[in-house]
């Protein structure tokens, strides 16, 4: 409750109504500890700043459209002993964003490419940076749908300006016209201006295979992605192993030889 009812309308007028959430508790704390007026005011302001920061964080997280809330703290480094941990932790500082450098992550299915990409995106959001996560297929569909409604240029411009764009599963499906040209145009617009993270099941030398209809377009796009890029190769077993359920246990028990009776 608001210990001073008259403050409510005034705080709302100043767009500081969030202070009301902690006002009663802070007022009681100030009385109990005999805080100076300036210390009491400082606490209220700090609460409001923290509340606004959390609101911005939640909004950026929602706009990023991650598949799940994957963070670096949840990443299983022990499963990938060959992974360059120092590089991953350096990327987590977001320094590559100030360099406008790409990050390219390759590896077999299930080794954690999407998790790592989303985790780096999560690190960026924590620093107040806008992020958009999309699969390569979804990106192509989005741009093509925008073309159909006459909003292609506007959508392309919006995606080109995102501080960090994460394109997941590049090369999973071949890029047919006009998707191949759309991806090239987007990468060209973002080149050396903002950072892009790309994950792929294809080895780096196979990326041109994603453009089966235009090798020249493939070369131009991949060349821009590789320039000054941080490259990470994930080698290890898939983390998507099926769990052993009751049926599997029964099956194993049924196939276990019975001990011979003496």
C-alpha cells in the first residue's frame, strides 16, 4: 500500500508509478533504520531503475523469439572436450559486437549449435542489445511473405539494422530463388555494420552447397560471412539421446538370460 495516498497520482503523472511497488517496504525500512532522506530517496530511485531494466530485458527477450531460454550457464562444456572454451567466454563479453564481426558455428546434429547461439544472444540481451533469432527457413519465408504484401524493403531494412541477428540451421535446406538472393541481400546490408551469428550442420567448405542454383551468389554471400568471422566447430556426441523408459527397461529385462538353477 501507498503510505502517502497523495503520491499515487503524482507518481503516475511523472511515469514513476513503479515506485509504488516498493514504497511501503522502503518507507518501513527507512523508519526502522533511521535512514537519511537522501538515502531513502536513493533506494527508491535504485528500485525504479532496476524495475525498468528488468522490464527492458524481458521485452528484448520476448522480441528475440528464442526457441527456448538457453543460457551459457546451462551449456554442457564437458560433453565437448575439444571446444575452445576461452573463445566462447570471450564471445560472451560481446566484444565481437563492437567489431561488427560474424560468429559461425558448425557441427553435427544435436551437439549444441543452437544452444550456444541462443546463449550468446542471451549474453547480448543482458547488456541491453537487441537480438533476433530465426531459422534460415523461417527467415526466407518471412522475407518472401513481405514481398507478397509490398513490405519487402521495409522488412529487409529492419532486419539489416538489428544489432545481432542469429540465423539457425543455415544450409539445412537448399536456398531456391528468390530465397538465395534475399539472404545475400541481407548479409550484404549487414556486412561490417552489425554482427550475425550463423549455425550450420555443413562444414565451412560446404556452405556454397546451400546455393545450388547460383554459385556466384554463394561465393559472394559466404565470403562476406567468413570475413573476420569467429569460427567455432563443435565435435561430440549428440545431446539428444533418448531416455530409457519403462518399456525399454522391460525389453532389456526380457532379453536378459535367466540364471541357471543348480
